[in-house]
């Protein structure tokens, strides 16, 4: 394993994590922003508890608007995050992204030996209020959310870009470099990890079979494309494209199909409430389960249960 280590790599992990903490705090204050971190290979966050404590507070968006959506339409947050990660996997350069809900942020790649290992997202902004409101109205109609509440929370959560963007880029690139060194430090301590997480690949068929098996075992958890790709040690874009070719449906659709199949089993074989079935199958909310169930079968969950039990 050949890494090019900078002099700062010789610092112990504690001092490096302190630098990262200080840099994040400095940027939040200077640019009045929210910073979030995503571990794209599932290494630091999942296996290194000390490091995880440093980055965990930033492992998501916690502004009022995003918190509201996670509670009432959580899938709307996961999809754009997976999209940003897939785009970053492809481009490996900073991008300015807008989610379907009108929230905008700067995304920066964390690279190690030319490979994407993580990303940081800096926001939240809204440069075009009118366009954001159009997106928000569409979302609220589709998800049956209260538009006035969403509008209020959206504009409570965004900040103005009243700073020099080049300064933000300089600070963000330095932060990415520090986190990249953190990955290098961790991987240096576990030499076999580099091959295990980033180089070793099974044949194509077994990767997609492994992904399908992982979904069947973990369907009740909050799965995303990146989570599944991490579990199979492959690129999310690669998994997404290959999975469709092999199974004829996307990873997201496959997850939904497995959950609906399990929901049908619970409705047919138990007296569990629709709310409990929604939680048990990963839909989390009875309204969301009912919406997807009716779209798939033409019946509400209770209508399906009655039909099955009466023959």
C-alpha cells in the first residue's frame, strides 16, 4: 500500500482530530453555515469509535427544516444525499447542489490516493427563493405535508451567501485534506483495511447477490444506496447500474418490494396494527406504508387484510 504522507501525518490521531474540530468550528462561525460529513466507504464511522465521536455530530443535517422532513418524510432526505454521493463518486471535484426541497449546499470530496473516501457538505443556502418555493409546493403535494409549515422552516434554516466563495473553498479543501489524513492514519494502523474496503472485489454476480441478500436481512433499517454499497465494498454508481441489469429494478425499488412483501405477510398472518407493521418493515410511518401499498396492490393495507382473511 503506497500512500504519500505529509509531515502532519506524523502527528498523533488526537492532535489531528483536534485540528479537524477547530477547523469545523472556525468555518461554522466564519461562514454562518452548517457542516455535515459523509463516510463514503463505511470505515471511520463504523469501525473507529474514537474518531467517530469527533465526526458523529456532523453526520447529518440537523437544521429545523431537515429535522422536520426526517420526521415526516425521511426518504425525501435520503434520496438527494445518495444522489450527491453518487455524483461526487463520478466527478471527484467540488459541486454546488440543490436538493428537491430547495436546500442548496457546497459539496467537497475527501480523496485518498485518488479515491473518494468521504465528503463534506456546507450549507444551507437558497439563492432562488421563487424556484425553491416551486419545488417545495410539489414536495408538499406529493407527501401531503403542510406547505406553510415547510415554508417557514425552510427559510428559518437557510443562510445568505454574503462571503467570498473562494475563501470558503480554501477552508473546505483544507478540512478535506485533514480528514483525508485521518483516513490515512486509520488505514495505516490497519494495513489490510485498504484492500478490504477499496480494492478487493468479488465477481460481479456475487456483488449483486450480496447486495440483494443484505437488503433481505436489513430491510427494516434505514437503508440507502450508499449503505448497501458500503456493505458490499463497491461504488454506489457501480452497484446501482449493475443491480438494474441483473434484477431489472433499481436498488431503491428492490428495497421497497422486499418491504411490501413483508408487509403483506404481516397483514395476512398477524393482527398487528398498520402502524406497527410500518415500523417493522422499515416504512416507519403508517401513512407512507399505506400510500406505497395502495400504489402497488390497488388496496389499502386494511382492505388487503380483510380480502385475504375472508378469501
